[in-house]
C-alpha cells in the first residue's frame, strides 16, 4: 500500500499542504490536503443542503398532514428524517465511490485513508459520528440560555471546551478534525482537470519566422515559462501586448515591422520550452530567471 | 545558435510525447467518468481488463512528464487523473449491501468482543451509580428530584400515589404511542453517538454520561421499590431495557476505548492508536444504533401490547440470551482478527 509522508521536494508549489504519497507502482502522487477554508466552505454547503431538504419536506409533510389528518405518521416521518439527515447525511455520501459529500464535490475535495489503504465504511461512520461533539456540542453551548451566575460560567467554560473541538483542524499540520483522527482519514484535493491544448503547437508553426539566440532563451526559467503559458491560454490582447513588450526589452530585441505580438509570444514560448526541456534532459532545472547557476 | 535552430525544426520532444500517449489518458478519463456514474457494471469486460493498463500507462507518463516536460497543464492534468484513478482502483468497490452483510456476520460481534474490558467497566460504572442513587432515594425520597429529569419522569414522582404509579406501568397511553417510540429511538441513538464521541476527551465525559444514566435508573427503581412495585417495574423496564441498556453500555464502552487510546496509546503513536481504537469502536456504535432501533420497537409496541409481568420478563430474558449468544457465543471466522482479513475481501 502507498505510504504517505511529509513533502520533501523543493520544486513543489504549496509545500505546507502537500504530502508525499507513493502508490504501489512507485509514483509519488504529491497529494494536496484541503485547506481549513475549503473544508469550512464545503461544510457550509452541506449544512445549507440539509436545512433546505428539511424545510421542503417539512412544508410538504405539513401540507399532507393537514390534508389527510394523519398527523401521527407525519410526525414519525419527520423525526426519522431529521435523525437520518443529522447522523447519516455525510456518511451516506462519503460511502459512495466519489467519497465526497455534495459540498466537498463542489470544491473538488474527497476523503481518503491516511495510510493509503482502502476507505472503510466504519471509518466514514466514525468520522461523521464525531460531528456530534465538533458541531452540535459547541452550538448547543453557544445557544444555551442561562439565568446568569453559575450557569453562565458553565456555559462560558463549555463554549471554550466545545470550541476546541470545533477549531481542531487549525491546530495541526494535517488539518485533521477529531473525526479524522478517530477514523484515520484526511481530506485531500481531487479536482477534475481538463487536458487543454498544447500551447507549443501554435508556437511551432510560428517559429520558422523567428530566430532566437541561446542568450535570448537563457533570460528566463521554468517559472516564467509557466506564467507565459497562462498568458497565452487566456489570450487577453492587452496582457499579450504588455508581456511581449516586457520580453522584448528584457532580451534586447526589436520588433520586426509587421510583427504580431501574439505570434511573437507563441514562438518565444515554444523556443523557450524547447531550450529549458533540453536543459532538463541534461539534469539542469532552471527554476526562474534568477536561477543563474543552472547551466549545463 | 544554429544548434538551437535545427532542434526547433522538429516537433518538441514533450509535445511528441504527449501526442503519442494522450489516447490512453483520455481513455482512462472516460472510463473513470462512466464508473463514477454507473459503477463498475457500466464497463464491458474488455474495458475492465484495460483499466489497470491505462492507469499504469498514465502513472508512468506522469513520472516521465515531471522529469522531462515543462507543460504545466499536462502535469497538472496527469496528477489529477492519476490521483482519481488511484482512489478508484485501490478504493473499496464492495456494494453497501455486501458491506452491511459482512458487518452483521462478523464485524459487529467481533467489535463487541474486542471491547469487552471497556464493557465491563461501563457496566460497573452504571451499576455503582445506580446503587448509590438507589440508596440515597430510599433514605430520603427528595433525592429523586436531583436525579430524574422532569420531562422523563412525567407524573412519576414521590408525590404521586401508589395507584397512579402502578397505572403508568400498564397504561399504554394509546394515542401518540409510536410517535413516542420514534422520539425515544432518535433521542437514544443520538445519546449513544454522543457517548462514543465524548470518549475522545479522555473518557471523562463518557464516564459522567454513564454514571448519570445509572443514577436515573437507580432513582426510578428506588421510587417504585419503596411502593412495593419493584417487580412490576422490572418487567416494564427490562422488556426493552435489556436491549436498550446493553446498547448504551456498549456505546459508553466504545467511548472509553477511544478515550483510553488517546490517553494511553501504548507502543503505537497516539494517532495510530486512536485510529485503530476508532475503527473497532465505531463498528460497535453503528451496531448500537441498530440495537436501539429494535429497543424502540419493543418499547413502542411490545411493552404496550404485553401487560403481563411474567411474559414481559420472559421477553426480556430471551432478548438477553439472544444478544449474548450473538455477541459472545458464536464462532465467527477469525482469521486475521477484526481488520486483517477484511482488507482483501472488501
């Protein structure tokens, strides 16, 4: 099974939440953990969904209850629905193949076992059973009404105590709730990404019209290449003109009479990528324009 | 300069790589999308066989791309695709009903057996608290009000006459009966989950919850015994109480198991110990919810339909024997313990 450990590689982006996670095939998936903000946002969406379901069903039940006078059945259905939503809404969705509630799916998150094994049903149940003390306990303390005096103090101390559980993910590096600790799970990012067009395709067509010297291509590193990739993908005319100007100044090259900025950038992108990838083959990774020592 | 120029004439190496391999990636993406919608049944046999191949091909493409390509989009795409495929291929694909059957057949009894020490402790706490409350209320009936919550006690209090106390044991209440049973089930199930969750705070709140439950029981028992209704109360209480009290004690035991692992992880790291305890304990607590549901049925229907004390005791005894045999009596397939073997099956 895959064994996750803390991230070690320096080229990765946000290393604070990146975890080494080697599959049995020996490839590090470099899992990104969900941030506390994303977790909170997903939870809010789910709570909103629960409240919406309860409201709609309550209205429907109230209506049928009035119409048929079968209020006993109506109350039973409502009690059971409330119980199952509160205790099993999260469990139900996280047991499905996506291992994510609707809120998590919207944010591109899912739960996964920390040890890389299979996600067990009891782990999903455990992590959500703990919501009783992480969510409902602090809320009940917070809204408890005491007549003052001793009761007020109990509520105050209880709120702090409950707050510790509610804000637990902020106090550890892996953003674990108590439920994640009990269940041995964590919440990771698993967004769906689309395979987009290769930006070097347009560049290679444009390239014959341009000739770049090795010095001109050594002005930048991988970081600038990636920024350029984003610029070309968005195709905003103003940005393209601005960036083309910057690059021409930096490499000391004058625009040819009827040179198109976008075509110039396409060609420069393809040439720069070819140059940096060639260096990569020789084991040299030039991270950015300041990475001057990286020469073959 | 000329060298750079000649290399530019050919296609970029990373682009050529992508053109050669991207058919596999798109195929994997398509298979995953269909599986997410319709489960493994949505794929043909050939596609199922092909799935691991395109997965490995994508993974190896990811390694190659990371060390040779600077196309940001391709690397991000391959990372997300490989991660999703990994979670599918190494995730659990057993259907919910399969998982539930294996829970009934072995995981539930095994988990209850695994927390037997905690169960004994939880039972002892309940009995001690019950005995203490019992003797206090027997000496001074006013103590009853300290233990029994007003909404649960209703008109059963030391102020009530013996006759009206007796009637609460046999009068079903008629209307609103099953509503009350449903309410009790959902209430008790939440208390049970709560007792489990509270164990995380080093057992202490769970111990209080168990002791409080014992106190309420002891106080009621003392009230009825003082009016010579002890035997009758026993039948009224135990017909569902054997199941319900056992369930609550098991929930408390599950909480104690977790709290003990938090406080005293032994040879493992604290996180590993808590996760291991949590797996066992959560199985037991899920079972507790089923027990409470059955207890609710017994309370809502069985107790109202059966008003003969001896029959009530007989039902109580048989439920006790059944639970005992189910949890501790059977010979459950035991290879690899509670979690070892399940790894390959589910």
